[in-house]
C-alpha cells in the first residue's frame, strides 16, 4: 500500500516540476496575467498535495490504515480533477481556444476531494494506536 502511494507522490511531484518549467518557459507569454495566475494555482496545489500524498505514504508505511488509503485516493483524484482542469483550461487558452471554459465548473469537485483527503488524514491519525511512550 505505502509503496504505491509513495510512487504516485513521486511521479506527480516530477510532473509538477516539469509542468512548472513548461509554464514558465512555454505558456507564460501566451497567457494574460490573470490566466497565468490560474496556471500557477494549479501548479501550487499540485505540489502541495504531492507533498501531502508523500506524507500519507510515510504514515501508511509506519502504521497501515484503510483511512490512509481513502485519503491517498481522495488526494490523487482531487489532484487530477482540480489541477488537471485548471491546467487544461490554461493549455486551451494558450492555444487561443476559449470555448472550454466549462472545465472551470468541474474544478470545485477536485477541491472538495482535496478537502476530503485532509479530513480522512485527520480521521486516520485519530485512529492510530499510539502508545503512551510515544504520546509525549
């Protein structure tokens, strides 16, 4: 379980760096400042949640939990929907296609899944069997 979570986090982290560089060098000049801000938001949330996914994988390695599996799934799908729709929107806008604005209506679903991921992490941590020696 933890290996797949950690692998997913690492692959998405590498993708984040590649997309960040691509945005800075290839897309920035094709977007307005406001539209590039959307691209940057997608990258920022992608990286933050890759790190969160990495943390979930480490916790799952130390103390396996079904709640951590749920959290990792929620983060992964949330990343794909939230950042994915914003990135696609930016790519279409950079290409001059403004007919895909409906993608913005899907983005909040990804945001809700990211929030759910954090809630599931909280549930998982609350259910961890922590000995009295470690509680200090």
